C-alpha cells in the first residue's frame, strides 16, 4: 500500500486559504501590473502588442484592463521595465462600481442568500455552465474539488441542477449556441442568486470577442455580479470570486479590490 506511506509523508496538503495566505499560489500569473511610464517618445511602443487590446495609453501612462488581458506575457517580454506579472491571486472584482463603498445590489442578494441557507442549515450550491470555453477554465474549476483546494471545507458544493443552485459559475465567451441554454439555466435558479463570470473570455469575450461564434462575454447575456479575470484564472482566484460573491470574505478586505 504505497499510497498510505506517501500520504503520511506528504501530510496535509489542503490550503488554509482564505483563513491564511498561501505561498503555493505565488507561482501563478495572476495579473499584469504597470510599474511606470513608457520610455519618452515611445507612446507607440504598445501599438499592436496586445492581442486583445487590453492596453490603452494616456499621456505615456499605460493602463491594463484586467478583464481583457489573457496573461500572454507579450507586454512583459517587450517592456519589462513597464509591465510585470503580479502574483496577488485575489483578482476577482464586482461587476458594477461601488456606491459609497458598499456592495450595492450585491449586498442585499448576499443577505437574502445567507438568510435562506441559514434557515435551511445548508451549504452554498454552485451550478457551473461552460458557455463556449476553450477548456482551460474547466481544469481550474475542477481543481477546486480536489485535495489542495477542497472547496467543500468552506461549505461550497457543486450541483448538477440549477433548481438547487445559489450561485451560477460561468466560463466561456458566451457562444451564440450557448446563449439560450445559459439564459434558461439562469432563469431556472431560484432567487436570490449570484452569478460569477470566470475568465477573460466570460468577462469580455477574450480573443474571440464578437466573432461569428462568440459574443463580448456573458455579461451581455445574463446579470453578472462578480468577475474573475485571467486566462485561465488560478483556482485561488476562482475561489476568491466565489467567496466574494456569497459574502464569505471579510468585507473590509474586499472593499479595496473592487474595480473602479
Ligand atoms: S499580458 Fe498579453 S493580453 Fe495581457 S496586457 Fe499584456 S499583451 Fe495584453
């Protein structure tokens, strides 16, 4: 029984996130950050560089739209003094701007969700829909139920039925063929419900943006509450998005992570 000795030797591999930060995730590409301005007279240095038009420049200061960035690294390779990868894994953000530093409509949905789950003494149930993904996000979503991330320890379970689900997790660009099934799944879920769009494709359509097969992301198809950018985002980032959506993170620590 070599698995017994191997298990004993490995010890507990499950992350303690979000109770504690986890260094395991620091090797992931989580986001691109801008560290400075473009070299003088080189405001055209990023023209044609980004495959998804995620970079815009205002007075030689580049700004990266995380919802469009596919983390390809071309900008980091070409201009390492300006761009770099951030290992900060808590990249999820609410899909709408905040009002007076509150969660806005998401706050009331969370409260109603908490009331319902507490009354029935049950966990949060997640329905995952692949709305035209390239498959990369699915690997990361599947990892959530494995021994490293073990999302069940936080009272979060996946369900095959939208009628039992509190949270809709959507991957993929929202292909034309999946638009109606996605809408029907959303409509079949009982209110209150929250929607988390996972990946750059789901956020804005990604490289297939507005092609013959795709749309500009699932935000055009159903109301989205939280977006997890990245292509694909790591399981830590997806977990952050789920916990942010259902209010299982410290509100003080999440307020600063809202995209303006
Ligand atoms: S990493 Fe790639 S997709 Fe992201 S901003 Fe840079 S060039 Fe654009």
